[in-house]
C-alpha cells in the first residue's frame, strides 16, 4: 500500500522520509499514532502537551528537522502529531518539519543543525528559542500547547513586572 511516503537513506542524516507523490499546502501528509507515553522529555520524545511526552509509532520519528520545513504539525483526535503540508511537496522530496514546532525546549538535544537550508539557524532549537517572526511564520502549523506555554510565560513575566512596580 502506497500511503504517499517511504523511508530512504539520506546524505549526512542517516535516514529520512520522502514523498512518493505530490502533496498540497494544508494536505495531511502523515497521520501520527502514539506508540507509548513517556515520563520525561528526551531526544526521541514528542511533546504533545505542556507536560506530556510520547513516542510516535510508524515513520513519524524518522522525519528529519529542517529550519525551512515543508510540513507543520496539527494534533489529531488521539493527541498525536499529524504532519500537514505548509509548502507544496513534490514526489521524491524529503518530508521535513522544524523540531521547534513540537517541543518547547530541546535542552536535552543540543545538536548542530544539518538541514542545509538557506535560513538554517545553525542548531536545532525549541519553540522558546525561536525569534518572534519565525513563530509568526509557523502560525497554524505548530502544536497549540506551545503557544499556550508562551502566553503563560508572558503573563507570568508581566505579573512579575507589575509586582515590582
């Protein structure tokens, strides 16, 4: 059965997931399934809530990071991440997403980025480390709990400032 993607070897990154047919902006590229719940964040974990971490099943964990991703994230009814096209994807193109679209912090995963995009940040970061403009660019293609965590952090900061005044 051809579900529109397959696992292939990649230069410098080991393996990656590649489209076997074209996908449009907004089209679901891959449906996420939760394999198991985790008690903490780590390098292969996906954050699916403010304090909830899981391992996804299938090929979702094999999708590589890019600082200029062609996919974004939407939570499905099970709470898993679906990958949705945020740019047209051609058959044969690698399916990518920005790890910052799913994890608020990647302190456990300090890694040099090898995406090679013209907008490469040089290292893989979490949502909290993205510039404001990049966050705005990702709007609608990022896990909603990241925006909620950001909003709470800004509310807490404002409350501390008001308390000092």
